[in-house]
C-alpha cells in the first residue's frame, strides 16, 4: 500500500480519494476548501493543511483539479509539489486539461526529477464514488506501470494510451464525439416526433438500426426510453453543458494546433456555447433536446 497525497477534493476528487482510502492506501488530502478536506477525513483520509504538508513523505501524488493553470501551479508553482516532494515520487494528474498543458507538465516534471502521467477520466461523480471510472493514461511505460494499481483502486477500465498527453488526447477526442452524437441524437428524436413517431417507437427501431449510439441507448435525450437518463428529471445533470463546452474548447484548441479539421466538433462547440450564453450552463448536455422543442 502506498502513501498518497491527494490534491483537489471536489465533485470528482472526493469519491476518488475515499476509494483510495477504502483500498488501504494511506492518503493525505488537501484542498483550498477546508470543508472538502474535512469531508475527506470523514471518509478515511488524513487532512493536510497545505500542499507541503500533503506531499511530505508521500510516494505518489494524485490530483483532480479544475483546469490546466491549476495543475501547473499546484505542481510547479511557488510552494508547489515539486518544491516539497521527495525526488522520484510518481505524479498522477487526473484532471481534464489541454493536451499541450499535460505535455508541458510532464516536461517540467521530468526536468525536476519526477515521473508523471496524465490520467483523465470518463464517467461522472457516480462512477467516481463507485470506483468504476475509465482512466486513459499517457506517459512513459515505467510510470504507467507504477500508476496502474493506484488507478485500479479508483476505476474499472484502465488504458495506457501512449506517451505524455495521450490520455488527454483520448479524452477530448472521445468527448468531442459524444457532444456531436448527442446533438445528432436530439435532432433525430425531434425530427421523428415531428413526423408522427413517439419517442419509444423511434427508440425501439433506431437502437437496433444503424443510427444506434451510446447517446441514444445509455443516455437517451428524449424522456421515456432510458429511465436513468437526465431527460427523465428535466435535464438536471449528469454532465452539464459547461463541462461539455470546456471539453469541446479543449478539442478545438488541440485540433488547431495539430492541423486537424473538426467541422462538426466546431458546430457542437457553437451549440453548447449558445446554450451557455443563454444561461443554461448547469443544464445536462442532453438538454439540447429541450431547446429543439422550444422549451428553454
Ligand atoms: P470541482 O470544481 O468540483 O473540484 C475541483 C477542486 O479543486 C475544488 O474542490 C477546488 O477547491 C480544488 N482546487 C482548486 N485549486 C486548488 C489548489 N490550488 N490547491 C488545492 N485544491 C484546489 O471539479 P470536478 O467536477 O471535481 O472536476 C475536476 C476535474 O475532473 C476537471 O478537470 C473536470 O473537467 C474533470 N471531470 C469532471 C467530471 C464530472 O462529471 N464532474 C467528469 C470527468 C472529468
């Protein structure tokens, strides 16, 4: 069992930290929000008063932070992880950040004497709490081999996607596809309804035909066919518009840098950007359906 410093105890980090404790690791938890630290202590962690306090003596650091700027500041900023951690300990960042930021973090980590992997996740807070997240990791083989047992305590499907930043690349390409397929699914259900089919009839046909996709069969945006989907609770998230927009912006940024054409990705970004601008950032991303029906 490892001595782990866990940084970032928000919606996702709190459940992940609790699962590391449950697996028997010795976890020192830190967040700027002291209530979040107390909640982690209640679930088996030791509370840390600062980053320095969290990482001293740690063998592994796991972070789950909002964005790239937080990740670079926490690891390499003043009084950050690199300043206080023992050389050679493993750094695992699970936040969703830009591919370039992940590669920059790995470069700085290597220069400072730390192996690092990016290991963003798929699956929301329910999967974080249940320990069933999907991890997609990028980084050197040796670092991945050390990280794998730690990730297994928090997730069900763990992938090594290649070198540094490849975990983030897998994550944003996947989420761009999800954004596009969700909008397409909403448009198909709306069209079918306007042409006289009810949602269940269209679902029964399309879910076993060539239009079938995850957005339809696991997260149907029309109320009815999939009881667990947010459509059945007035589109409360779930996965909010703001989060999808963040991932589509990261995909756009990465596509520009890589010279990849993403016509539909850009259109999806516009659709979610428009919902966000109209005050619907907190709506589930399948709420595009509600908008198409004129109910927003
Ligand atoms: P969150 O805002 O709930 O949690 C982030 C936490 O980091 C907060 O508690 C905040 O206080 C803390 N923090 C910020 N700066 C800090 C610092 N300098 N030192 C210590 N703590 C600091 O966010 P979340 O929903 O848990 O998401 C975290 C990451 O996971 C994001 O990158 C997000 O894109 C990604 N993600 C989220 C979901 C989801 O469904 N929520 C799903 C997949 C991936």
